[in-house]
C-alpha cells in the first residue's frame, strides 16, 4: 500500500474564507445603502407632492371661488370643498373625487406629525365622518383669497425622527425644508 504525498483536499484555507466573507460584506453594504437611499427618495418625493397639491388647492380655491379643506390621518390625506347650508340643509364638507385633489394614500413606512396653528395634533383622526357619513371638518382650511390655516407637517420614516418639514403660512405660502 502506497501513501500519496502532498496535500489532501480536506477543506478551505483561511484566506479563501476571509475573501468570501469580505465579498459578502461588500454586497450587503451596497444593498443596505440602496434600500436606505430609496426610502429617503420616497419621503422626499411624497413631501414635494404634498406641497404641490396644497399649492394647487390654493389656486383652485381662488379660481372657483370655493373654500377648500385638507384632512390628514395616519393612512391618507384628502381635500374637500365646503358646502354652505341653505334653509334646512346644514353646512358640510364634500370630498373631491378627481385624480389630483381626491383622496391619496400615504405610502407605507411614512409617518406624519401635524401642528395646526402651533398646536401639535395626532395625524390619527377617528372622526373622519360626521353622523350623516359626510367628511368631518378638515384640519387645514383654504379660503377663497388664498389664506390658509397655519400648519406644520413633519414627514419621516415611521418610528424615526422627521426628515422633512412642510410649513403653511397664514398668507398661503407653502414650503418644505430638509431637516438636519
């Protein structure tokens, strides 16, 4: 019986294992950065969309002329028009049903914090409808001359610090800013 000289094929060398671990760590890092960047882009896009829609609603209120409102809750936001009561009919709010100012879902993973006239409010509204099934009064009112209820909306990842702030001034100016 003859023994074979040389190296036996019994496993991987330490260098081979370290190279594989290094490659896996690089791929994981790139994947995590990409996911984080996409979430930040989604928050930025949502913030700019909301600013543009509030600005559009202000223009719509002045052109029609009609009083509009913005209602926010944990999962959606929506614009509505004020219907003044006449005779027996009570004043009420009617939801917009068009594509631009109709109801919008808040993307999953995004959380809003709302301040109206300097007072912090929960973005959760259990009273989205009155006793007749009509939309309840919105948090932000947009008048026919373009004035709005002063508001601040904080936008960020759910459970994290807000990343953007949207501010609406009483004179109708709506801006967004990246928080540091």
